[in-house]
C-alpha cells in the first residue's frame, strides 16, 4: 500500500510508503487510530483551514449569513466515530448528552436528528395518557405566535390540536405577552413558542401565566442556544425555564452536528416519555445493545399481549425513530468545547453592527434585547421604515448584489403561507386580536448574520452596504 501526499509548497506529488508515517509498525488499534487522526489534522491544516481567506477578506467577497466554524478536532472526532463504525446512537451520543445537560443546567438531555424533530417530540410527549388531565387531546389549544418557524406549530396541527396565534412586538420580535390572557380558553393546555433569533421572549410573564393556569411551557430554543434570562435574581439559560426545551444543531445554528437536535427537561416523567417517543414509542428504556436493564424483560403485562411478552418489543405510544448517529454526536462533542467562545463572538459581532448602524435609525428599526435577558444572537434583525419611502425588497436586492446573504424572519405571518390554503378561515386554528406586527414583518423585515466566523472586516463591510442600500 502506498500513501501519496501533496506537497503544496513545491507543487509536486511525493509518493511515500507507509513506513514514512510510521504506520507499518502499528502495535494496536489505539496506536493506529492516533496515527490516522494525525493525518486528518494535517489534511485540515493543508486544505480546510479558513485563516488565510478570512485574513485576506476584501470588500465584495462573499459574506454568508451563517457558516460552520470548526477545526481539526471535529474532523478527528468524526474520524474516530467512523472507525468505530457503530453509526447509530452510541458512546459519542451518550457523552454529548451528559455534557450538554451539565452545561445548560438540566437533569436530562436527549439527542434527536433535527431541531424540528425535537419540537415534534416535545409536543408529542404532552399528548401521552400518563399525563392524565393535563395531557393534550385533539381539539385542545396551544398558544403560540404567527411570526415564527413552521415546525414549531406543525406538530400541533398534525395531531389535531388547535394553535392559537397571537402577535409579536417590534423591535424584540417576540410574543406580545399582553395578549396571553385574552388567548386563554377552557381548552388551553400549553404555550409553545420560540426565542426569536437568540432574543429571549418575556419568560417572566409567560412562565407566570403558565404557572397560574397550570399550562405546559415548551421553549423552542433552536435559535437561542446560549441565551440567558433572569427572573427574580436567578439567571438560567433559555430552554431551561419551561417544562421542555428544544435545540437545533443544523449548520447555521449556534453549534453544529450537520443535522441534529436535542430535547431536554428536568421532569422525570417527561424524560421517560421523551425516550419512548424518540425510540419507536417502545416501553423499554434499554439503549441499543443493552438487554434486560429492568430485570423484568419477560414478566410484564402490556395491553392485550400475553403476559411475559418480550419487553423490548412492547409499545406504549405511537412513536418514531428520531435518533441521531454517533458520527454527528462526535462532531457535537468537540463543538460543545468551543461553544462559549462562539457565544461571545456572536455578541461582539452583533454589538459592532448595531453601533455601526445607529446613525440611520431614522430609516430603519434596529433590534432590541428583551429586558432581563442576555441574548446569544443568531442574527441581526432590521426593519425598514416604510413611511420613509423605503422598500425592503429593493434594499435586500442591493445587499445581495454586493455578495452579502440576507434572510427573512422565517414565515413572517404563517397564516399567509400557502401551507394554510386548505385550512385558512377554518376552526383548525384561532387568531386572537390582530396580527399587525406580524404583517409589518412580512413586508419590512430582514436579517443578516453575526456568526462567530465573521471578522471585523466582514461586519464593517456589511454595515457599509446596508447604509448604501438604505440611503440609495
């Protein structure tokens, strides 16, 4: 076997035998792995390291709204998992779940294959019969916002529950808590809303409302991982104030596994239900490769099955298979180590852009952090002032033509999306008050990125082009 390594300095292809890397003398698998991972690190530094491209950024170069930030450690971890060839949920998944739960401050955290799946699990568990009178049944209501991401409400509609839509505030872009009492009905069972682009919603008011009326609170934390909120002197990460929190590890998000997500809780019963709904709906809690953890694999009675039916094949819920692979989890383990620095860089980039745009506030509305919060910003929201004769689409076209990516605030007003065509103006959902600000956002709002891979030159160039677009 011959390994060939490209010498980028001389531009020649140099052949070398395994002996050149010491690989013919491997004593064991552990030694072989370390040698392979060293080569992976070399590969990263030779071909994937982005340092030079950042250093040489010039106005006009591409500025993405988000991107992966990683180094050789993630590639080595991925290689390590690949060499295990376990592929499904395994040791890296277990390690990540433990460390993530410790970091965010919850008792239980479980990986799933996406943030959308995390939302599906979070809602599904609230329909479980084990919850008694508090379970969500078809026809029950869940308070949410119209201005958000579709998969926050998709599970509600698909199950046959009723989303109750209220408006948001500008410039926080989060739920208008003054509408909560008006949205309440005898059918209300839960509140399920997202923290918008890293900016926490008013957790103090929402949590007090839920506690007062004995409602479940699901925090869609997919765009706000690392954000903090303080209630009565106690500061916690968002996603941990409610009954269930969800996260996404899709590449644009705060940290990445490529695809992936997490569901987390402090509630023992909800934790058990999360595992069941994630793992086919089965009653058994044994992980893959484990048998008879409870010691009662063949002596239980379930449904109308014969007594002693194998517990590994008894199903107490209509569940799914939404597990993550160990390859993804391995990347997440390394990302989690870097995550505190990611948060601080997002905050720095957001503040730098905010300061740069403050002198055009007569033409645009700049975003504001929710009181009592410390956001881990996902993006930088901007609303143009239509009364100044500005058109959002003209502005974003100008920005995009200068090689800067822009994005809209997801659905804007979900009720106006074509997915609602078949149920619009039916009793499949309910609207409380008007959705004036959601409609304003549909027409006037966009955002740009502040991800940790951005340099000061990139932020300053974005600010320059946004100003040109607004003043043009």
